[in-house]
C-alpha cells in the first residue's frame, strides 16, 4: 500500500457545537459521558474484557440530562471509544474485527439518584495494532522529551496494508497514552447513514489534542457529518 492511508480513516469525537452561534444542530448541547472508574476492568490487557455486569457510565450534570435529549442521542464518544445505540450496533457488526465486543452499558443521568439510561452498548476492541507512522506523526513534547501522547497522527501504509481486510474497517491504535478507535470511511458512511446524533466523525488527518481539531476544522467536520453543505 504505497499511498498514505491516513485520509481513509476517521475517529469519533464528542459533538460540542456550543461555541458556534447559529450553526446547524446548535439547539442541542449533548451531555458529556464519562466512564465510572469504580468498575475494575483492565482495558489495556490485550484480552477480552469480562465485566460481571453492564458497564456503568455517568453523564456530566453540567450538561443537559433531560429524557428528550437522551432519546435523540445515537452515539457518544468516551475516551476514544464509542457508546452506541442498538441500531448502530446492528449496522457495525458486519464491519467489526474479530476482537470487537459490544458490551451492554448503562448511563447514569442527573435526573435522579436511581435514573439510568440503559439502551447502550460500549464498543471495545481488545486487539491493538501498531500502525502509526512515528516518523511522520508529531509526539507531544514535555521538557524536550516525548510525553506519550500525540499532537498529530499519521498512519503507516505498510502496516495498514499488512492487516487482513476484515481488520482494517475498525482499528484500535497502539498509540501510547492516546487510546482510540479509527474507522475506514466506508464504515463511517454506514454510521452516518444510521445517524450518530451526539457524536461527530472527524478525519484522522485533523487529530489534535484538547479537541483543537474542532476549532481548526469546524467547516470540514460539519460537511462530513451532514451538518453543512459543501461550499
């Protein structure tokens, strides 16, 4: 595979449109959802996760937690991995690698102490692939040394080409401290066809820390997600 495959991949990010006055979809501010760290699951083991119960997540109470907003949400990005509604799970199963797990999950809302939004699945891909081109990617530097995260990510064409075709659709990167899934654009189009309200697909070429990619590439991201027309 001679060409740079980076342009062929996207990642899933939180849909934060609150800083775009008048933008399409700006009428909804989606809840931020976080893992509940009380569950002892070793996500970095390189083995399938075996939770004894559905995985618990929590919605940030500083964001809307009303039932209507939750019903509208179809996806959420949690630390580089997606929470998905059942319709998206059905759509993605044919494209998922053998190491993919769709784990039933609950989201604790702020509507009350015992209020849970239960209709979710967490996509865990436990097999990681070292496909980052470290010569062309930019590591985050701290005191002159790599910090373990990335300011930009470029993919290694030979490493991607060496993967079996069924492993290329959804890839978990071996990326030091930046742990995320990336999706081929064909898979991304399937997700968009089924609706991913609550999250955004972002070209991997735009990857940057602290969601800077949203500020720097808002127009292109909106077009990709069907939130704006291509000028």
